[in-house]
C-alpha cells in the first residue's frame, strides 16, 4: 500500500506548528493506508530540521539547497511534482496556510491530483479516505470522498490536530534537487515584519474585541466606552480592520495577532476559525452576538445571545455603577 | 494593461440560519441575501486602480446565475469596461479545479492579457484554490493573498500577507494571476453616472459550448472528488448562557465581571 507524505513547513529558521499538527495526525492515517509517514522537507541548511522531523516520521526525504533558502511556491511545485511522480504516495498533506494555498492548487492542476482543501478532520469509511471540510461561515460540514487515482492532495487547516510529541526514529534521506537553476519569473525579495502600533494587544490583560456586527465606524463609541469602563484595550476581527474601524495591528487571528488575555469580550464577532485560532487561549471569554449559531459561542465561557446595540451600552452602564 | 478580474456572487451567511436541503449535499439558500464576494470586491477595486494609473482595460468575468448581473453591472459602474458571465448547469462549482478550468477557457478565448485578479477566498466555499489553479491552467506565474501591488515594467512587485502580520515581498513576471486579500484598498462606491453608463456596457453570457469546453472536463460526474454529504455539526459549547431581557443580561454579566474578579 501507499505512503502518506507530509510537507514540512518552515519560515525564518523555524519549523511551523502546522508541520507538527499534521505529523501528529499522520500515524493514524498512515496506518489505515498501510504505509509509512514520510516527511518532505525543502530548505537550505536544514540538517537540524531533518533530525527533529525524524522523531515524527518513518522517513524524512529532504532537499538541502541554497535555492530553497526562502519559500517560493513555483520552486516547491517543481520539486514536489518530481517527488510525487517518483514515490507515488497515496496521500500528500500540505498546510492550508499562506505557503500551502499558494502552491497546492497549482500542483493539483499540474499532476491532475484529486484535491480537497481546508481539511479540518480526516475519517476513513469502509477503508476509504474521507476528509471533512466546512462551508458557509463554518456553519455546515461536508464529508468528501475521492474518485480519481492517488496521490490525494489534502490541505490541512491550522490548529485542527493536537500536537503529540514524536517518538519515532525515522530514516533520513537526502535527495538531489531536480531544480538546477533559479527561476526568473518569481523572485523573493524580503520579509516585512508586522508593524507594532501604540498598543501591543498580545500583552493586554483585558481585551474588548469588535467585529462586523458593529456595522459602522460611528458605532465604535459603544466599544470605546465599554473598554474605558473596564480598562481594556480594543482589538477586532479581520472585518473590523479591513473596514478601517481599527488599525491592522489590532487584528486578532491567524493573519493578525494571537492573544491570551485574562478576559476577552467578543462583540458582534461571528468567529471564523481564523479568528478563533487567535483568541481561544484567553482565560475567560464573553461573547455577545445575536446569532445563536455563531461559532464564537463554541469558545465562549459566557454567551449573551442578543442585539449588541441593546446589551453593550447597558453593560457599560452597569459596570460603571458597580465599580462606583 | 489588460486586466481580467474574476468575481463571484455569494450568500452572506455570517448571521443567517443555515440548513441542509433535501439533496443532503447543498444548503437551502432561498432566504439568503447575496452580494459580491468580499475579497473579489477588493480585487475589482485594485483592477480599477491599476487601470487609472497605467491605462488599459478591465474585463469582469463571473461564473454564476443571472442574479449576478446586478453585481457585475456594479463592477462596470465603478470602471470595468465589459463583462462575461458564464452560466452552465453542467459545471460542478464545488470543485475549485473545475471552476479554474472554466475561467481559464474564458480568458483564453479573449486573447492575451497582462494581469488576472481574483479574490483570495470565496466566503461560501473557503477553498482559496481557484486563483492559483487558474494560473497553472493559463501557464503563467502567480502570487496568492496579495495585499499590495506595484506595477513595474514587465513585472509586478507584490506583498503577500503571511501569518502573524508578516509580509513577503516578491516580484512576479507578467502576465500573472494575483489573488487579492481583503483590506488591500478601500473599495469605492459606484458613482451614479457610472451606474447609468454601465447599463450600456457589454455583458456577454456564455456556456460551455461557446467556450469549447467539454462537459467531461468540468462536470460533477467527472470531478476527482465527491461531496458525499453536508450536515450541520453539533456546536459544542461549554458557555453559560445568560438569559433575560437585554438589560437583565447586561446586569447579570456586569455582576459576574465585577464581583467575580474578572476585571
């Protein structure tokens, strides 16, 4: 039977968590497939990564070449296409990350691979691989099956699987890169680090978070009043920063900041998984949203299912009274 | 610059109740409100900004039903020059790779181009796959999740938005496909004069036969993936639900926060 290939993801000298999340689910999947867990690593000067990944793999296949010093989806695609054609695994898992989504669909087209994206769970029914993904703001799940021939390409949602410390001692095999010269049509220039504004929300003890539900800039005063009353900093969902209600450095979520305050009050935020991933480490979570099906409530400790415009001003008033 | 921008009509389900329909493979969308996909709206604006800076044309492409004409006209009112809507019940729109094939055939039929912009994600399907697959179908380079575009001579310098607020700067040769991230610009409102002018702009409606795409290539029966069932997941919530009228809820919550030592 075929193997399970997992693409190791790394950036700026660090293996990213998604790699270990995928590798923690991998043994279960590989067992069903009746094959090995093979981690594929492309990089430059990455012997130490290969060693580390061997603890989570039956085998590590790695390319160590200066051409792979920085991520480039086109270079990755060229090498991965060759590796998949040579080794013919059953399943190839890639992170549904800014690296993975920039590469996987093109690879699927090139090799005519059956692909299911943004996979949050993996089942087997009658021995057949069945990935699970979501639609419509995360309100419905869908079970998928495959009709074409393997390798099956899955892009895996971040934070879907708990990391389990690896205890394997996989073989490490260095492979020659089939890519002999640099590509001229896509060139990495540099990274630009995130701007840090007047407030670093990753350090805040209390956060009031605002989302699409606040509707307009002028309604932000409701949020500001509450924040002032409880000594909180203000942050928000992607919708709030995109709309310009808050600066970008106040965005909570996978593309923004990951926060772990003592108290997080989410107001008018439905709770896309990207947002939840950024705030579920908060100690106490209060969610105010009129939609009882909003995913934010899955992470909440206190749920207020109501119109924020009716609740928030009263909440501010009552807190101010009680605090005297 | 000859630019194509691909847009999609999607339901707003952020506050809607979502129920699976009788087929078990789709949801009942009869009570949803629809609009242009959020990221696509930013892609339209970026295409028009590029046209304003560099001259050229913006052609709007939409795979979708007649109801999408309203939002297509809106994109034309903002500065798009012409549009093509592709509609054919044989296309399996749940497979992003099939959608990419249809869009590629549509663009190829129109001849050369410099740039294709798409939204980086559709709010209903969340695949983040169509734009990058489209680039491969067209045989041109791409960059996904772009939040800054600078058009240079024969290439674009773009910023890709990565995790944690980090950006990656890269240069991509033209022609190219860019998938646009939300927040890249401030989408304009369509001016009244533009809305009137848009009614006179060309909007072609094409099917698979017009595009020379075989049903085999894009149908559900021939997709390599199968959507077996859709279902509403059990929401596992450990939350204490605060009951009462809005004012009572506020009172109870305030008590818990102040007296419970949470502040």
